[in-house]
């Protein structure tokens, strides 16, 4: 991979991370936030599908909060 392509990939990753942080600070529903963050992460890693797992505060259970693909 040449330097330009590596830089381009890094910019894409950082842009997606910034978008994820914006989602976390937005006023939209939590489920929509999880969906949008998962969509960004799938895009960054060029995956066909993904699942976002979170730990519930009260029970400490690990649950799938969003799934795509």
C-alpha cells in the first residue's frame, strides 16, 4: 500500500470515529445511535455485517444492541 492510500484509509477511519462521537453526543434515541455507530464501523473495516454488543449497567449482562447484515 502506498503512502497516499494509507493516509486516505487513516482519514476515513478518523472521520468515521468523529461521526460516531457526534452520534453519542446527539439527542436521538439510543437504539438509533447504536445503529449509526455500527454502520460507521462496518464501513471502516469494510465488513459485510456486524453486531454491536454492550454491557447493561444494572445487570452487567452483555446484549446485542444493534446488528446489520
